[in-house]
């Protein structure tokens, strides 16, 4: 795991985050997603530099479309954002989880 993935995992593992179970490196279809919260139908991807090339963006777009066809919501954050703006990232994830499971913020 990257430093950014470790930080995110620390914040959401063991139901620390809104009592919602997150799993890491989870196979879904033909993909392995960084983080997955099945109760919320939520995938969180934390992207390093390789995702910001033309090929990386194209591959991510195909992957996201496939996951969305499975009824999942995909959130993407870059490593730097997770490391420098952890609270902002967690706010976005929190709002997505609440919207999916009908909880109030």
C-alpha cells in the first residue's frame, strides 16, 4: 500500500468510519478495487501518478463505467489530496456513505 492508502485505511478500517465496513484490495468483477464499502455500494480509489497519463485516464474511465454498471459509486482521490487534505477526503466519503445508506450527517 502507498502512504496515502495506509492513511485512508487507518481512518476507515474496523468500522471506525460511521460503523460502515470497508474492505481493501477487493475483487469486484474483473477488477481489484482499492477500498470497497458494500453496504454503501461505494468504491474508493486512491490514485498515484500513473493514473494521470492519457492511458491511465482512459483505463480508469473504462473501469469506472464497468463498476457503475454494477450499481456501484466510484470516488477517486489522488495520493496528494489524501495526504494533505485527509479531512476533506473523508467528508466526501462520509457524504457518499450517508447518501447511500440514508443516514443523516
